[in-house]
DNA sequence: CACTTGACCTGTCCGC
DNA sequence: TGCGGACAGGTCAAGT
C-alpha cells in the first residue's frame, strides 16, 4: 500500500509523537510479523525516525526497529492524553476508538501512548535489528532517494539504460532505480510526462527521460503536500486519510474522463500490475 | 541473465 | 442472497 510519500508522511507524524519517548511493553499477536526478540524493545527510547525507500526506520537507544507496511499495513499512534488533539479536535476519532481490532497484530506501549500495527493481509512486518550494520543488507539493493544529490539525470538515464527491453512502467517499479516509486506514482509520473506505460525503455527519448526525471520528485512532493494517497487502506499515524486521491490524474480512474483531454482513462496489466493511462495524451 | 508468474493473506466488489 | 472469480498500493522465490 504505502509508497514513498505515505511512509514519509507517517515518519514525520511519528517524529512529533515518539522521539524521546520510551517503550514500556510490547504485545505480538501474530508472531510471524515480528522478526527478532520483541522483548528487547522494553525500556528502549526513540532516538530518531528515518525512512529509506518504503522502509520506516526507528532508531532506539540500542537497537533499530524496521517496519515495512507492504500493501495494507498501518501504524497508528494513540496518545494517552486526548488533549493532545484539542487543536481542531481529532478528525477521525471513530477510527481510533476501534483499536485494537482483528487486524491489529502488534501493540507497542509507550510512556505517552500506544502504537498499533494493523495489517489486513499480513504481508507487512516489523524487524528488530541488533546493530546498525544489520541494516545494510536490507537497503543494499535500493536505488537513490529522489532527495539525494546522487539523484541526477545522468544516474537516472544510465540506470534506465541498463534495461532497454523492459517497459518503462516496469522499470519505474524497480526499487533499484528510484527508491520508493510504487504503482500509483509510476502511473502518475508517466501521465505527467505523456509517456505510455507500455513503451520499451529503449524507445523513450532522452527528452522524455529528462521529463520523467523531473516528474517523479514533483509527483512525490505534491502527494506529500496532501499527506499521501488513501486509495483504500493507507492512514496517517493519527488515523487520518491522505488526500492525494483527489488529485490523481489516472490512477484508479479507468473510464473516467482525462482531466486534460476528456478521453476515458484506460487500464491494462503490465507485468502483473494494473496500469492506468490516457490513450490520447500518452504516446 | 532477464523477465514472468505464483505465493504470501484477507477483504471487497461485480456478475451470474 | 449466495457463490465464484477478479482484484488490491509490495516484494520474494521459483520457473521459463
């Protein structure tokens, strides 16, 4: 479910809640979703939160706690003190009140509230790493972050060029190209650059590649400014939805009129993933 | 080696 | 209303 903007939004939200706070207890209801010795979390204090690709990285006093939300994972933090939300009131109180529920698989108690890990499909996981260097194999295959200085047109072009016979859609989903691009943002970036997702990488012209290189960060930033895309399951750390679905041009808009030309958006499968595009705008 | 498919799970939606 | 099938944002392993 969550791609880069969603995980980044959760990270930013949790930073405000968790940094400096200490874990008092942990309950793992579905053992296979927590890798490592969960009890070691007790007594640990959150030093910082970070993100790499779609991984959420929580630096603790002595360990790292890594989370991948995969398709339907959620991390919801409920503060002990309700006044916490007094400013404006909590926008989705009913959602919070339901926790924990049948899809809550891990519960972590902090001195200031409770963190719930929910996952309908149980694809997501949490992992306790004993030392910082254990993170390396987990992130070794990821490409650069779009915010890094290493994200250059040369890098992007060179990496794409290694896979000339793949469709551009498939290439974008490869985490070793640009970390954090998933189905939504691949489709939206391709619409923004008028490139049809079925095109072979080798047939995409340098100018189009350059446009794509700029479009990916732009789409990420736009989604971030609306707290991500809540197509179905995604929630922010406080239970609110993201609002980017209101702004998508093609994703999940099959049959709806293109916002640019009015043609019905089409959908087809590319490498097993549904892909949405405008048949008129995208060549 | 590169690419495709199936598996991991559970729920929703759509057609008959 | 019930039932079967397709589909869902991610990533691996196994197969071609």
